[in-house]
């Protein structure tokens, strides 16, 4: 059973930006890229850096602590094909952004 949680208003995450949010007991990073919203686990697997505070260029986020990069649309690490960061389905309803936690 999935758990759909409101994490922000659309207006809270302008295009080309990210927002760190709390969904239940999870820290997530929500990104607004080309009119779509994406959510990744907000904690970088390298050293625990805050991915929601990273630099977003197109669909690539760079962790502010040590520069690890992920494709926010898939969670795929940009240099290591074997490393995929957890991502979560996002829906928008009535100007509100929701994330589904499994």
C-alpha cells in the first residue's frame, strides 16, 4: 500500500529549483524540471549531504558537499552505472505536490 503525502505547493518550487522536504520520517529532495516534478531520497549516499540544497542544472543535481551527481528523473548516478539513488513517484493535484512513499 502506498502512502501519498503532500510535500509542497507548486508555487513553493519554481522551475529549475529544488526543495528539501520532510515526508513522514523521510527527508526528500523535490525538483521542478521542465514543468515536471521529481523526488529523490534527500540524503546523498556518499557522505549524507543534502541533495535538496544541491545545484540543479537541467535534470542533473550536484551534491553540495562532495559533488556527486544524479539524474533527478531516474536517480541514476552520472558516473557509476551501478549506482541508482532511490526516487519516488510525484503527482500534482490542485496546485499541490504529492509524493508516494512505498
